[in-house]
C-alpha cells in the first residue's frame, strides 16, 4: 500500500480527497493536513517513525506557505516523497514552476473521481515500471516509467454524461465572474439551458471547485449563485 498525505486547506475538499484515495486500490491515507508547515512536519515525523510518506497530494494554494515551496522542501528529505500537485492554476509559468520543483503529476481543479483515479493509477504504473532494487536504469526502464506518467484516459476529464468542453466553458465563465453566476447566467454565457448549466454547476460544487451562495432578491425569493474558489 502506498502511503498518501493529503494537503488541502479546505476541510470539505480534504475529506473528499480522502474518500477518493480510499476508493483506489493500492493506496492508503496516512494523514490529512491543512497547511504547508504541517505538511513538512508530517513528512518528517513519518520518516522518524519509520513509516515514510510515499505520495503527497499537494494543494498549491495553501494559506501559510506556497505549495511549490512545500514541494521544494519535500525534495530535500530522505526518502523523498513524490508529489501530485492539485490546483486551479492553468498558466504556463505555474506549470513550469511545478515541474521545476519536482512535481510528478499536475491535476487541475475541478476534476471528477475518474480523473483522480486515473492520475493515481498512472502513478502506480510508474512505480511498477521501476526496478524494485537500487540499480542502474536502462533507457527502456526510464521510457517505460515516464510513459506511464504521461498516459491518460481522455474519458476521465468529465463525469459520465457530461461534455468535457461544456464543463471547461462553464468553469471559464465562473472564473471570469468574481461575484459568481446563477444557473441561468451560466447557461446564457455558454449557450446551454438553465437545467444543463445547473447540472454542471452542481458537479463543480460537489468537486469542491465552487461554493454555493444564496442571494435574496427584492421579492425575497432565494437564488443560488455559484462562486469559483480563488
């Protein structure tokens, strides 16, 4: 079993990630922490206890230390855990910085369980492709291991019955709306019905990418708005 540390500042999302880990064969949750400092201390404590953390699911937007700084600190410990970065940041500079800090995989929020499972299964294949004992690797060993990390299932990008393109369009509309959008607003923005937009918005809320906010109009009728988590 691969020991996993979950690093996520939002308790609800952290619980969701923990439940996801429990659903993927070959992995177990070794701990859940909510800050970068606690992540570094948890990894050090696990090493001193003789039960090192092997994989860290690392939220990049932490409240105390940047996720990339945490990854850099973890790269200095022995044995060094592998890191899967979890972030809504899509800019090239952030992705390049993640690679430079030794991040093995980069998982974009929002994501369904299928995408999460796909990343963990790719990581498992990466581990299996490497020799069990310390030895000089051949080019074939290296290519096979890195090939496992880079292979992905395109069907994992959106839940069953949902279009990855529509999910991306609604996500983009929400990111561009600081005050959030209602289902009607989102539907008009991307050219789908209110009910269709609501389905996608609820999926994003379940995945922890957005939060629901209830607004009351002049007539007192409540309206749910969906706000992207910054």
